[in-house]
């Protein structure tokens, strides 16, 4: 874990309310793994106060850069969107427990909306290791399939689903999973409803879910980011996650 | 060199800036960016006799210049503290104050007693002010009689310096503090969080799983400072805190009558905030030509009896 004054190299609009930020943060880039996240200070005043967690979408150790792909939702991400190339930004990371690739099974990555961000980093790792990887990605409409360009650059094929049918399959991305699970391990990130569906559809197929929770510290100090553990009790998303084995967590209750 | 060392109710601190309970885990979590032998001390997460599981999520939400939390005192319990955390904290050169919680007087006493003879513990902070649990916590801190009885019972079983952490959610915090003093506490810690809440207007329900929570951060600083100002006349040393972000805030608390300060939410925002605050205080002393930080205690408060 490093606390680094990073430099913004790019902060570009990808689609309505979606941006791609490139940060020069060599200390963090040196050790960031697929599915880990950074905790950023969007700006320097009291509103909004807390840092914001964003997944590492790509990591280039040689160049010392990180790519973040984010959706502008509220005040924090709006302040982030204001940042210009050359600006400094305070980044804590890499944080959390990322994806663990299951040996012997083909990774099948399931992305919902901006949830594609952590999965791009997993695709990047697969490419680096010379492993085959499959991706299915869903969004409301074609322009919001915000991971496409990075995946294409990595040479990874992506099967798409859109709610309005403007690209690929019309319907939820989980509709692309039927008959596809043999010999696969699932890695999913996206809205809670989608992750719950993946959990149900996976059955005996190994699955890992990248989960979100409101975070204050991001490092396990405040115990605020609890999610429900299967069988009772809680897990901390920031240190025990954000990537959990599907059977560790539950959306019921 | 300006002297930042203070003696807080018998707890010797290299500087007057401590990590507030519940915002710094057990020291390990931030140790990669905050060397524990450079801050005044670590106040642990509230520790109970057995492990507590805590409240259902969501447990935190951001508010204007602050945040609400309803963690529910999730903690791994006394045994874990003693076996895993205290030895490690000692190895890092940390000055450790253990924040103690319980559902009953007996539970508080049992934790205090078990820690009594441990050199790794510099003092205790009795938490009678957590707003997020049904039993224990704030229930003890809102009634003068129950506060007195609890502190008295714990006092009998420990020789460690005993701070009592007060809640601002009372009509008269001074009256509670006087009882705590009369029961044998060595110092006061003020303040814990203010009860607050947020409602999700789309779902028409409270945001926090526990409905209400405790407000912390810059938003509460003026309230906390006034509490310290009033408590300074009780005559016990004070660990002040609530919304401290910068060294100037910390100096305000000292001038109101605090001997040392606790920094919580600011660490979430700027993990090295405590180090920056200690450094800022040192530079302030140099610029002002003041030799000892203790000269500032109560400097703005004619009624203070703590200096
Ligand atoms: C480990 C982790 C990794 C993340 N990675 C990414 C990422 O790579 N890209 C990305 O775009 N986002 C990511 N997020 C989510 C991101 O942190 C939030 O969207 C962001 O903090 C919102 O901040 P804000 O101030 O803009 O919005 P806020 O003002 O905090 O919220 C605005 C509105 O959005 C809602 N909201 C806030 N957070 C979420 C959420 N997580 N899900 C759904 N609704 C929410 C709020 O309830 C509110 O109504 C991640 C979250 C976690 C925990
Ligand atoms: C997430 C969180 C957890 C906390 N847990 C405890 C606790 O276990 N025991 C306690 O006495 N105070 C606890 N507190 C209160 C803080 O120690 C501190 O008194 C309060 O947050 C005000 O200071 P601040 O504004 O600097 O954060 C907690 C506060 C927060 C934000
Ligand atoms: S965000 Fe503080 S413990 Fe996870």
C-alpha cells in the first residue's frame, strides 16, 4: 500500500457520464493486481469529504501508469471529472484482494456497465500470461459498452448485450451465459442485481464476484464496508474483497 | 527544538496527537503509511470481552463535511487483542490506549482487569458513548448515576490511567463528567460522535442499516470544541477531539483546555493527517517562541483548571 501524489495524464470522456483517466503513479502501478482498487481524493475541500474507491482497469508497470474507467454519478466523481492532464491527485493503493485465476479452467468474464473496469485488468493479466479468456459485457445501450476499446487493444474478443438491443444480444448480460459454463470459471463485476444472478446461474461452476460497498477508510480500519457472509456474519469489502468467491457472500437478508 | 511531549492523565505521549478509537483499527491497517512511533498514540477499536459482529450494512454514509457511522462496535474481542495486536503494537513502538466496551458493568470490568498488568497498554479509554449499540456504550454515558457506578467498578480493578470517553448527546456533559471524576477517573475524553441520520428519498428508508448513526468529521468540530471548553472546569485532564483536520484545529482544542487530541475521520481523508498535525504544531511553537506545547493548554480559557 502506497500513498502517492499521482499525475493525471489523461481524463477523457468515453460516453455520456463515463470517463477514462490515466494516472502516472509508479509506486502503485508496481504492485497493482487484477481486481484491486485505488482510493482517490477527488479534490481538496470538505465537500465531498471522503475518498472514492475506483478499480484499477489497466496497469502498465513499465510506464508506471494506471487506467481508471468511471461513471460520473455524484459529487465525488464530478470533481474527478474536473481534473485536467498535468494535475496532481492523491491516490492510496493498491488496495483489497483481487481476482485469483482458477487453474485449468477458461476464465469467462461477465461485466455489467462500468463493472467492466476491474475485468479489463483481469483480461490484461490473462493476456500477459498467455491464457485464453472470454468476455461477455452488458450495458443499457451500445455507446455505454465502455470497455470495448481497451479490450480490443488487448486483442480480447467481447460478446455484447444491451438492454435496448442496439448492440448484440437484447437483454441482460447474464442471458449470454446459458450453455456456456462447461470448463469455465466465472469472474463477474457489475450492479448487485446482476451479481446475484451470476451467483444463482453459476451452480457448480467456480465464480468470483467483485462487490461494491460504501467505504470510508478503504484499508480495514473503520469496519464500515461490511457485506453479508453466507452462513451469517459479515465480510469487509475493502480488505477481504472486493473480489469474493461466490459462495462466501450472500445477497439475502 | 520545541517540546511536544505531554503527560495525559499519567499516559506519557511523545506528542499530543492520538489516533481516535475505531478510525485506526489496531494500528496495522495504516502502518505502511503512518509510522506508529511518530504519532502520540494509538487508541484501539472498542474492545469487548468476546467478539462482536456489528450492525447490518450499510454502516457508513457521507454527509455535509462529515460522515455517519453505525458500525455497532464490531471487534474481534479481548483475546485477539491480547494475543495478536498488543505484541505487534509494542514491536512498532506504539503507545497504546485500549478503548473498552461492554454490555454490562461486569464485562467492562473483566476487560479492564485483564489488561491491568500489561506493559504494552499505557492506558484505558472507557467508552460510555457509542451511540450504535442497544446495550452498553452510550446507555452508561447519558445517566450520571450509571456513569458513576461503572467508572467506580472499573477503577477498583485497574491501576492503569483511566480516561472516560463522553458523549455529547446529553443535556449537561459537565454533570456527567463530575460524576466520572468523583468515581475516580484520571481523565476525560471528549467527544464521541453526535447522533444523526440520513434518509434515502428514493427508497423511503434510512440509509444506514441501523437507521441512526454517529456524526463525525469537520461538521462537528465547533460542537466538540465547546464541550471541551466547558469540561475544562471539571479539573481533569482532557483528550479533546471531534472534527480535527488540521494543526490549527488541534491548537484550538489545546487552548480550550485539552492536554492532547484525538484525530479520527481526517485520517480516512488524509492518512498522514496526524503526522501533518504534529509537525504543524511544532512549527507553530517555534514561530511563537513557545518552548513546551503544554504552555498552550487552556491558554484561551480563563475557566480552565487543566493547565
Ligand atoms: C472497490 C470498488 C471499486 C469501484 N470501482 C469503480 C470503477 O472502476 N468505476 C466506477 O465508475 N465506479 C466504481 N466504484 C463505485 C464508485 O466508487 C462510486 O460510484 C463513487 O464512489 C460514487 O461517488 P460520487 O461522489 O460520485 O457519488 P455519491 O454522491 O457518493 O453518490 C451519488 C449517487 O450514486 C449512488 N451510488 C454511490 N455509490 C454507488 C455504487 N457503488 N453503486 C451504485 N450507486 C451508487 C448514491 O447512492 C447516490 O444516489 C467502485 C466502488 C468500489 C467499492
Ligand atoms: C467509523 C468510526 C468508528 C468509531 N468507533 C469508535 C469506537 O469503537 N469507540 C469509540 O470510543 N469511538 C469510536 N468512534 C468515534 C471516534 O473515536 C471519534 O470520537 C469521533 O469520530 C469524532 O472524531 P473525528 O471527527 O475526528 O472522527 C468511531 C468513529 C468512526 C468514524
Ligand atoms: S472501508 Fe473501512 S474497513 Fe473497509
